C-alpha cells in the first residue's frame, strides 16, 4: 500500500470498508473525504489504486459478482 494511504489510516479495514461503501453509494470523493476526515487526495489515490469501480456502478452484475461477492473470498 502506498505510504500516503497508510499515513491516513487506510490500511485499517473499517476505514477502507467505509470508503468503499460510500463509493458504491455514489458519494463524490470530496464528500467522502469530509465524512471520513481524510484529504481528498487520499480518497482519490485509494480509489485509483484499490477500488476503481465508479465507471462500472451501473453494471449490477459486475458489482454483485466482482465487488461484493469477490470481497468475501
């Protein structure tokens, strides 16, 4: 994990899970940053490195099978 993400606590699974849930809820990165007390740059970086799904949020099959079910594996 890049150091700038680790430095904001994004290695902690609860914080990462909250960020991912907000992405799935279509909350914009600035609002996610505000809600979680993170710099917007950290949110953008986390999304681009670990959770790049915004362009597929309308693809229900992808979200169910790759994101939600895939997280349980």
